[in-house]
C-alpha cells in the first residue's frame, strides 16, 4: 500500500495536502494503525524520495485482539504545524497576487482543479471583478468545456491576444515552468506572465 502522508505534505501549493484527490488522509502512524486493526501486519516501510509517497509492505496476520483507539498527541501537534505552515504559504500567495496590476483582460492557463482553488482560497477573482477572463488548457479533453461560465480554449489562440492590456496567469503548480516556457515560445511577453510560486516542490 502506498499513500501520501502528512509528515511530507507541506508545500507552497494552494491546493493543499487535504485535497480533493484523496478522500482519506494519513500520517505514518495512522496508516500503520489502520492496517493492524484490519488484520495486516506491516513488514517493511519506505518513503519515496522524489514525491510524497509512503509505501508499506504487509502480510495478512492472525486475527488481532480488539484494540482500544486512542488519540495520537504527536499527530495532533504535527497537524497544527501543518495548518500553520499552509496558512503562511497562502499569505505569501496573497501578497504575490496583490502585487499584480489589474488589467481589463486576463488569460488563465490551466482549466483544472488548481483554478478552482485559485477561486476558492485566494482573492484573485474578487480583486479583479471587472476583468474579462479567458481560460486555456493544453488538454484536448478540457477544451470547449466550461468552468464557471468560462469556455476553455486551445493555447493556439495566444497568437490572437494583444498584451498591452492583458496578463496571463499560470494556474498550475507542477506545470508552472512548462506553461511559462510554452507561453514565452508563443510570443507572450515575460512582463505579462504572472506565476503564483517562487519555487515548486515535487510531491
């Protein structure tokens, strides 16, 4: 079994560890406790080096005696530390967004969950209420679909955009660098490109 764990969950991504990709979230201890209660005996555990993955090998054990469920103080402290760190990164993101100019038009490259988080946990759209937005995505499955009333276009339309009164916001975490490079290659001035993250951490 392999899952992401709280101990390695803190990143500067606005789409936090407690995200929509997983219905249940674990620490090392809570995962191992769950497995033992379900009759599995962990035999080996390993953290993945390049991303947040915690892998456990287990064998089916004998029927276990009923175990009393108790709270884990260390996990509670770790959880509070996580929320404190995530709040710090959200504050830094808010400062970054506040420094951007308000323009009559804005292209958002990224029609996935990240843009929904941009809407939910930042004041980006509320700060730019009178701005006209356009949504792009390289994924053909997302093109011609809509998000909150915005139709998603193929990035080939970038060559039709005038950038004197328009900015491009990169709405992706892991894809921030590749989107920025693609935008520059398509002729978008670097001064018009806005990114949310000073660094990206693989997780």
